[in-house]
C-alpha cells in the first residue's frame, strides 16, 4: 500500500450493523451471513465511504495509536482485504 | 521517597486536592509507580523541572487543550474525564493524550493506562475509535488540500504568510525579515490574491485549517493589510 494507492473502498449500504454491549455484528441480507466485527474492523469498515483510501486510513490509525505507519499499513490492508472477502465492502 | 528501579514516575495534575491526594496515595503504594509531583494549575504542571514519565490529568483540567499539548510534547499523557463526552475524548487525543479514561475508572485501570502510555502504547476507547479516525482523516485531507494551495506562494510570501498567521503586524514582520513595511504590504496583497482570500482574518483562519500555528493580532495590525 502506498500513498499513490487510489482504491477507495466503499461499504455496502445493505449491510446492517448491530451493536450489543461490546460486540458488533454485521448482517448481510444478500447472503444471510452474520459477521462479528472487533472495534478496529468496525472503525475501518465505517471509514470505507468511497472517498477514503486505505493509505489515508493507515495514516489516521498511525497518528491515533502512535504506531509506525509501516506497521499499520499492513494491518489495514489485511482488514480491507478481509472485509472485501466477507462481502462487506467493495473495492 | 526512595526511587524504585524501573518505577514509572507520574505527575498528577488536578485542581481537586482531595482527589489528587487519594490517587497519589494509591500510586505511591503501588509497585511500579511513583509520584514525582502534584500540580494544581496549568502553570505548575508546565514546570520543566517536574520531569515525569507520565502526566495524569484529572477531571476539570483535561479540557485545557493547550495544557495537554504542552505536556504531551515532553511526556506521555493520560486524561481522565466524562466518559460520555465523546468530543472531549477526541479533543484530548488530538491534543496529544495517549489515553483517555472515564473519571470513574478504577484505580487499577488507571495504573494499567499509566504503564501502557509509558511504553508508548495508546489506549483509545473502542467506541470512539471510528469517530476519532474520521476526524483525523478529514483534518489531514484538509491540511493536504491547503498545502497544495500554498504551493503557489514564493518562499518570501510563505514567510510572510506564516508570520501573519502567528499574529505579527506589518511592521513586526518587516523588522523580522529586514524589509520595509511597504514591501510586506505588497507581498500580503499578492498572497491574498493568490489564495483567493480577502482579509487578514481570512488568512489566519485559512492558516489554522492548514495546521499552522496562529496567534492573536500584534500591536500594529490593521486590516488595511
């Protein structure tokens, strides 16, 4: 992932988020699948607004957590890939 | 008080002496932490001699963004505040705090946060992560866009832009740059035209959005630019 990465992942509007205490589930009515999202995955999913690139997300995570951007980029990339494979976002 | 090897030193910042004393007593009695000072005002807290690994800012003082930023420049900061005030939490983190805990957090949780931030780890309440990241993305994007706009300025114009944003008047800026106030005025007019701004105050607001340090107007400021 680099700053020149122009992908702008977009969350699928039909996915429904339910919060119950500290747990968050994402329900995909097209597949009837329910996915459990941890806080980081939920935060990244929410940032997939069709305008924000994965690199911008990684920069923000790096700033908020104080962790090096190199370390964070790989994790954000994994999260974006996983969300796409689960059908929760489109790239 | 004997210094313990590897103990995390803590500066407690609080205007409430009772709460400060109670927390200090707990931290002193806890293996791994020691209290190196208690400050009841922002001025006391900013005293450089109060070197500490962690500054623990208790409720009432964490909303002072300048205090948080000042302390965060030289130590790790934990802020305690209203757990329902999402804006306050986000602002504290954006000001440089590495952790924000509710004011009713158990002492054990406070100690864990102290150790975590002393190791450079941030603690962000999970329910806030999304809104905090969104704000950071928006702010960074705005700064990037503004930086692109500033790229049209010459080096000298950039210098004058920065001095003006900091609140210097024409004469002060001229003295600092060894040029005449008339020349500063000419540059300012060009800067405003290039950035499509119409006044000094618009320039200052624009500079703030760019992430520049802005200040109150100096003594010789007038909006005749």
